[in-house]
């Protein structure tokens, strides 16, 4: 990660939690975060994709996971989300286009 200059806080661990993805997409408000004992239903800003456009690539060997991730991003107003089913395909796509966000399954089979 250091060689690629990717800060540790920009990596979301797997399994992907809805709140982790929201924290990555939505700017952090200033001041401390309040945590209550009971989990709250997340507020979904359906216009986030319009106000904060991102070029997004989803990489997973499971078509179901790609569909779920894409649908969650669409809830936030993102469209035109690209996907790849293996590391080689993802690498080729990232060489052709600059992505602002790549959601990558780090435990896919095969070589990269």
C-alpha cells in the first residue's frame, strides 16, 4: 500500500458494510461523531452522485456482489458504474480510464 501511496484509511475492509461505504462516499462532518447505542438507519442522499460525481469501478468475481454494490451506489445517485470480474480485466480498464473510486475484492482467484 505504501508503494502505491494509498492511505490505510481509504481502504474499506471486507465484508463491505453499508456504513463503511457511506463513510467513504459522504464527506465527514467537522466535529466528533455521535454514536448511539442503537444503530440508526442511514440517511441516503439520492443526489450525492450529482453533487459529487465519481468515476467508479467495481471489481469482484461474483456477479451478485457486483449487482449489490452497483445498486447501493445507484441509491446514492451514481450511474455509469463500470465493473470487472477479475484483476486482469480491472487492470486493463484502469489503464484506459482514470477512476476516482475502485471497489475491489482482494480475495479473488487468479493472477493479476
